[in-house]
C-alpha cells in the first residue's frame, strides 16, 4: 500500500529545534561547552536549506538549461574552494585544477548515467541533474580532499626518501608513486565501506527520499545502486586527477622537489 507524502510546515521546524536543544543539553551535561557552535551550525542548516529550497523551486519552474547550469557551476565552485582549503589553502593554482578535476569526473559519470541509463526527456532536466550532481559532488569533494591532503602530507614528511629516488633516476611520478597509491586507497575506503553495508546497516538518501515520497521501494533501490556506482566511479576519477595535480605542485620544471 502506498501512502501520500506527509508534508512538514513551519510549526514542525519549531519542533525540530527540540532535537537540537536536546543534543546541546546532553553535551552541556557532559561538560562540553559547544552551545554556541551548535546553535550557529543549526541556524546555518535551517537558513541554507530553506534558501536552497526556494531557489530550486524557482529553477524547477523555469526548466531552463542555463539556470540548471548556473546551479551546477555554483555547486562545483563551492566544492573546489572547500577541497582547496583542505589540501593547501595557500596554493593559488590549485583551485583551478580542482575545479576542472571535480567537474570533469562528475560530468563523465553523470553523462554516462543520463545518456545510457536514465535517458530523461531533456538532458538538463533539473529533476534528475541537480539532485544527482549534489549527491555525487559532495562525496567526490570529500574523497578528493582526503586523497590530496594525505598525499601532500606524505610528500612534506618524506623529502629525503623522495629525493633519494630522484637521485637514482626516478621521475617525480615514480618517486611519489607509493604515497599516491596509499592516498587514493585511503580516500576510497569510506566509499567501499558504504557499499559493503548499504541496505543492511544504512539506508542512503536516494532510497529513503523516494520511499518517503511514496515511491516504489524496489525502484528506489535500483536508483540507489546507480548512485553508489556513480559515486565510486566519480571518486576514482577525481582522486586520480587530484593526486596527479597535487604532486606536481611540489616539483619544478627541472623535476626538483620544492619541499
């Protein structure tokens, strides 16, 4: 039996604050003074999601390719800024490369899904393109940030070993190959772990969202399979591209280590 989606209103948001207040009270009881931080985080959560809700309602009503592309560009830019700040906030050129890496990896995997699998009536259909991009880009940003930050730390902590490889005739790529592989592997661990327990321990957003909206649970499960594989491919592409970009930041044109 299917049930209609129960819509929530402003009064329900007020009751939701009870959840935030309870968490604050419990932490205060444990001697953790995080009240200000959690109030700020909770306020931002409410404001940002309500603004996004109204904004997306306008974009959906317009049903215009340029409006959809504008939303995607904003999302991609924010993701690139966050990833750059986690890896190396002082690097001026890293942002552009991250923007291209995250954008290209997301476009490749999403393009395959839209053209081969979903086949919406319009390629820019906001009903599909915006939610899918949001779910994939968020995961990709985290994986790329983790891989880039881990590789940068490894290079900074092991300059003598890298220079030894260079002195023996290795290229920069060969000299840092083991660190790069370890960084990519570590960044993919959360994705692989999630794939191992999805449906058993956790019910991800795509599946729960469709079920809450009254959709067929089996169809929701198939969509979730698509999301998991999209995330895996996009994370793989982005971490390969980002680690390549990051390690090249540490060598000059004469293949000398800059650490």
